[in-house]
C-alpha cells in the first residue's frame, strides 16, 4: 500500500484502500470502475466512483479526497 494514490499504477493511499472495502458496482458506496475488453478479456482500471444509492449511475472521482492526488489520468478514454 502506497502513502498516496498512484493513478498510473493503480495503487491506493491507506484511506482510499480502507474506504473501497467491500463495495461492488451493484451496491451503494465507493467502488472502482473496471472495463473489460470482451474480445481479449483484458481488464483496465478506470478509477474510483461513489454511488449514494445502488441504483445511481455514480460519480467518478477526479482527485483523492484523502491524499489529494489527481486521478484524472485513470479516466483517459472514458466516454460516459
């Protein structure tokens, strides 16, 4: 675990790691967006997002609220 989030390598600061916890894309709370290429099966980490309700679309984080690192490099190529 790193002291600060690493948007290029996908590592999280201790507070982000703790808050990601058991969240999944189907539950409310903080989760991580992963995209999967259906042809190759390769997964890409795109960053953390927060959902107030399980049915919400979610809001992507552009910075870590705990360590302040800019997370926008993770969002490259996303068209939401």
